[in-house]
C-alpha cells in the first residue's frame, strides 16, 4: 500500500444512521437503528466458530464454487491491493492471495469472526501477506483512493446503511479500481422458489439448532436474505453511489449473484 495507514491498529468507527430513518430491518423485524449492529454482532459472535461448517451445510457446499468464481472475477495481480470488507473467516482474502494478488486487508466489524480468520491464515501460511482490521464497512478508516479492489461476500445484507457501504467502497478505490459484491439474491427460476423457501425457513433453523445450538441466529440469516435488495435494485444503488459499468452475474439460478462496478 502507498500510505502509512496501519490497518491492524484500526478499530470499528461509530457511524451515523441514515438520515430521516428511525428503524431498520433485522430479518423480518423492524428494530431501532442503534440496535441493529449490536444484534448482528451477537449473531456472528454466536456462530463464528462454526461459521464455515454451517456455510457448507446451508449451501450444500455450493458457496465454495461461488467464491471461486468471485475470486476469479476480482482479477488478482501482485501489483493490486484488496480490501476485503466483512471478510470474516477469510475465504475471499485467502483466494485472492492464492490467485497471485498483492497485499490484502481482511476486515470485519466482528472481532470474533476476524479472530477465526486470523487463526485460519496462520494454519495456511498466509499471515505475512495480510493485514487485519476491525472495521465498519459504513465508515472505512482508510484514505481516499488507497486500494485497487474492494470485495464484500455475504456481508452487505448485514449492514445497516448499505448505501453508505457502497459510497465508502467507491471513495477508497483508486481510479480504475473495482468493487465486487457476492450476496444471496432473488431466485430467477420459478420452480426453485418453493424448494428454496422450504430449505431456508424450515431446514436451516433446525440445522442451526442441531449443529450450532443456535436456531435464532440461523433464522435471522434466512430472513436477512429475503430482505436484501434484488439484483436490479442493488445495481441501481451502486450506480447512485458513483460506481460505473455496473454488471450482474447470477449464480445457481439467482440464489446468489455477483455485482460489479468500477471507479472511473
């Protein structure tokens, strides 16, 4: 990186709520704005140590294929730096480094998730190429135009002010830099919808209870997917944040999607 910022020393910043709003969604519930971040933090504190196992269970392992496609889309290169927002246990940062990318900042607002990511990096011998930062994606404590890629995978839906995340992502990108988001999205194949709904709302909470001892957290995760903007809505939000050449790539019939936008 070309600046003197030390990402490992960064703490989560306090962020002002979206203007004019008093409540926001937490799954299917409306909650006061100030309460969402602590509630989301509690969810991920609960699931952190079993998060990777549950990702395999929740997606039947398909999330691994989605992430491989996502990392390929990032276009890793030794001269490029990556800011991995809501990077949690490190899959995207690790994939970036293995693909030949330059230094990566693995960030997350949740210290428990980041601790798991640090342990996994040590096991994989990748720790020397990473900085770790407890960081709120809605107020990124990095200089303008300081990174070449910004990624967020399965994290944007948990953010309170998604527009702020998109604006911040564009701000820290260098001209010619690219933002990519991998997230559960709106199913595009009608025949999949009833199967997907049954899996999400009946099977997943029970599996969360059986495997992680936490039904409520996995109920929230399923609900948060349904509350997330659909493909075109998110694409419009990205354009409104100043990102250009926005594209959408549906995965597995729209169960997930990759959104991409550039800072020109």
